C-alpha cells in the first residue's frame, strides 16, 4: 500500500507525536542486515501485550506472512527511524507459534534492495520451481514494488534477502499498480499472482507462472470498491462443503466466487465486509493478508491496526484469526475467530453464570474487575431482554465514565455498530482487549469489529440500559504478555529463554551486547555435559569477555592481560598468551570431554589451552563480560567448524568477520580482509564464495601482514571476475555473478604466473611480479559475503 499526499498529512496530524532517532534513509550493503532498534521492554503505556508492534518506529501493512522450517514469519511495511510513514523498509519478526513474536533485523532495505519496497506477498518455494535454492533450505521468495513487481529471495530462512536479477521487474504494468499477493494453485500446478491495478479503474490483475519468475497475464477483475492490497484464497463452505474463493481488498471488503486458475468470477458483485471497525488506512483495521504455507491447512489472517501508537512506535497488527466460510440467511459470509494458540497466554479465568443485569451496580459481576490485557466471553439472552442496550464498558474510571462501550443494540440488531441478529434469541460476544487494542467477535466470528482506544484506566464493567437482560455466562481471562520469548540478534542454538545474571544485555546489529562493571553473565535455559561450544566475541571497552558453560566455567579473552583464560569461581584453571585486540571479533571454541577442556582461538587448529578440572560435571550455557562492554555472536553447541585447511591463526586487517556456522561471514563498506598467519609462494588456493548483499567477495594471497600489499581474485555482482592488487587491475573477465549464489573460485600461483578459475573454467591467465610470497586470506567489498571450504595445497 502507498500513502501519499493529503492522506499522509491527515495521518501524521492525527498521531501528532515526536519522531525519535534519525530521519528515514537508505542503508548500505556493508551494514545489512540492519537492527536499528533501541532497547524496549514492550511495557510503554498503550503498548499491546499480545498484539505485535515494532520495537521502534512506524509500521503499516502486513507483508508476506508465511511459515518456513517450523518458524512463522511476519514481514511488514516499516520506517525503523521515525514514527511517520517514510522511506519504506520491510520489517521482520518471527514466532514459534503465531503468538510470541521476536523482532528481527530489517529484511528488505532501500539502498540494498532496489526499487520501491512497498507492500507485497511471499511464498516458500518448497519444490524449488524458481531454481533459486543454493543450499538445503527451500527459498523464501517475496514480491514487492510499484507499477510492476520485483522479486527478492532468501536461502537462509529469512535472515538475508537478495534481489533477483538486480531488482529487474518480472512484471511491468502500464499504470499505477502495487501489492502483489502470490499463492500456489494446485489444480493447475501453477503459481498465481493477484495485484492491484489502477489502470482504467480499480481492479485485480491475475497472472500465472510455473517458476515465480516468468509471469503471464490471464485476466482482470474490475470493481469500484476494490482498492489496493488484494488477497485471494479458498475456503470450504461450512467447513466441509464446496470450495469457494474469496477476493478482498485493503478495507476488508470481499466477494465470494469461483476461480479456475485464470479467471475469478464473483457469485454476487456486491461486497461484504470482513471487519466492521474503522477499516481505513487512518482507522483501526486495514490491509489484512493471509499466511502462506501453513502446516495445518488453516487460513490465518493478520491486518494492520493504524490507530495504535505510543511514545516509540506507530501501528500494530491484529491478533491472528482463523478464517472460515459459513452459510447464513443472507448467504455465505467469511468468519473470523482468534487462533487457538491464544491458550498459551491464558491465566486463571473467573466465571459467572445465570446473572441478571438491570443497571444496579451491585448486580454487576465485574464490579471489582480491573485489567488491561484480557479476554472476555459472554452469552446474553436477547430474546427475553427488556434493556434497549447491554454489553460492556471498558477503561472505566473512578468516576464511572468509560473510554469505550461495546454495546448490543436490540432495536438496531447491532453489536458495536455491526449487524448481528440473535441466534435463537442468544447473543454471543468474545472480546480481546489489549491496552489500546480492542477486537470484538460476535456469534463465533460472524461479526468482527476492530477498534483502537486510548485507555487511561483499567476498570471493566457490564451494563444494561433501560431494562434488564439475562447474562447466561461470562468469563474474564487475564492474558500474559507475549514478549521476550526469543533472541532478536543473538544467533544461537542454546535453548531459551535467556536471562541476565549481572550486567546489562541489549541487542545490536552485531549480536548481544553486554556491559558490566564487574562480571556480567547472560544465561540460556539449556545445559550440557560434553560438547563443543563456539562463539564470536568482540571486546569494545571490556577488559574481557567470553562464554560460560556447565553453569560455572568461563572461557574468555582478556585484552588487559593479553591472554585466553579458562576459569571458574575461586580458581584460574589455565591461561595462554594470545594476541587479543579490542574492536574485532575473536572466535572462541571450547571442547569439554569429562574433566578435560581444550580451548581454541581464531580458527587455529592447535589448542591454546588443554587442561583438566572436575569441579562441575554439567550445567547451563551462557555468555560473559567483564569490566566494560563487549558483543557476543554465534553462540552455538556442536557447530561444525569453519571449513578451511589453511591453518594458522586468522585475524582481520579490515571489515567485520564472524563464523555463523561452517561458513565465514564477512562484511565491509569498502574492502575488508581476513588473513591467516600462514604464508605461501607457489600453490593452488580455492574456496566457495557467496555474495550475500552488495558487490564482491574473493581470495587474497601473497599479502603483507596488514594487507597493504596483496593479490586478490574476486567475483563481483556487477558482472565480472577480477584479479587485482593495490594500484592495478591486472585482469578483468565478464561473468554472471548473482547475489545469493555460491561460486567456486580457484587461484593457481607459480612465480609470476597467476591463473584464476570460476566453477572449474579458467577465466584469467596473467603475469605479475609485484609480490612473490605472503599471507593467505579472504576479501569482501562493499557488502557482505559467506566463504567456506577454503583450501590450499
């Protein structure tokens, strides 16, 4: 969805808040993926406790909700640097259960990913129809852009995305268009895209594709009501009846019809509405989208709640609902009911049955109730009621006034303004109230009304005006907060949740940052006895930092003493001299086998420490910082080491270098070099290289200790392989280099004769005698890369 012109001004005036941080701006490949969020406990006034909102910044449309590899992903339109719509990014959050969400680094970032990063959909290409898979994980493929559609894809579970074909549009459209949604159509064995077009009036254009990359226009469904953010999905009528197709727009208006794989036909051109709240981009419900690739066959939807905002965020998401299709006297209607995973948040309920409400406060079962995050369910006997209106007052203040009423009007037959005829004389109401967010469902989802409310009190009351009503049942269930279940930036396979035990621990783009005046620890919930434990540790101002294991042992690097040290409370077990430096990542590995501990530093295959101690046989894993600040990343148990046989101790000459798994990850705005202590003169040197974002990655050889002199052969996404040294491009050969693809690069050096091969084909033969011998290393330029299987012989 696009916000523009007067619409933006109206929305900005409506929220009238001060923008924190810096203005929205395009980022750079050298610092992608970005995690720009200030720490938050998600406890600010009006912040929902079980509705997703961004840690900081502006949120609008839900984008590409999907399930991949056991994880639910929520992407969304996002300005992480301010509280207003500006310079759209794709924000990213993940969840194990659709309820507990964890903010992740930015998924799509202007300056890194080309084009307008506006609203769109996404799929998991399980069969690799696109051919974009480079490893053993199915690609996540997302679609975005305006006046046409561009593609980005991820082969690492959504941690990073690469633009397909440099952002070239796979669909171009002659007029204003946006908001592509893609789904698999099993009967025709093709992908289908529905995208909004303004050409000749509001319409949904339908395209099909065998591979997500080549698209054919099939049909157009035009309707005046159909404005932006279309979604299209099948539902079975009454649970097990005929399959019908739903086409809806951003405001939740929808029609029911049929779809043959190319053309949608509505049963009636008159739309109904999914939600009866303020379904506008400056209201309370907008731009709902259904999840892709769900493992259980449900159709689950989330939408944007524009009106929810606070001191550091603007906009939130509705609680996920399961959609159904039921037959009513007025025909088939889409139903919306909160997903069953809400159970994980429920605390002890209080229940009442068979009460009569008559306006007397003493008869109100909720007369003492106060809550700000809860579920209310109730059933009223409207058939015998004499009250003109009855229902609930929310945010009741000490003087009896309320911030919001949710009332059933008997004469109008409406629940909070939405038509809801009694079912055999009964009116059933279910409400989710979450500080500033209220979602009301009537008659098991037949009616849905979403509101945003600025509550200033937590009282809850029933009421009946102008008579009485029998309250058949009532249940009030407080709901616990859903925040804090995951690690936003610490890549780890240690079981959580993690918690601080001394010091302050926050999230940064580079990992978990700890700061303490003495020893500070950050502890996971998982423990072990015999294992290999790896982590990357960067000392910023800290004297020392490292990893903790078996609940008491700590292995750290100490810049003050220039050592790697293994210790436990009361005893320094062993220490070894080491070239410890601040401002760079050191890679630590400890192997624990019974009472024996071996410790390794910076990918050197020789243990610096080999010691024994039998004080503790098992216990928790954690991180440590001492006297200052440090960052720790990639805390993993049993991880495969970085695959390289060069040997020696590795150290950075420039750039940021870490080890997320069996790969080495490099990142630099300019040239970054990571050098081994091993040198060579004549050799064959090779590796697998992948440019994750940005420009280039390569092999460096015959380098001086600080890489002021060297040869480097690299692959460049601008379309070539290059052999160069400082001051001279020795040879350049055109080649297709796609971000996200892995390429095998080999260098053969024999005196001044240098040969470079790409994927087994010699592409460069050159002669240069500037450097006869020097260190082996790797290179990244203007972006980020992954390097593995580094070998020399």
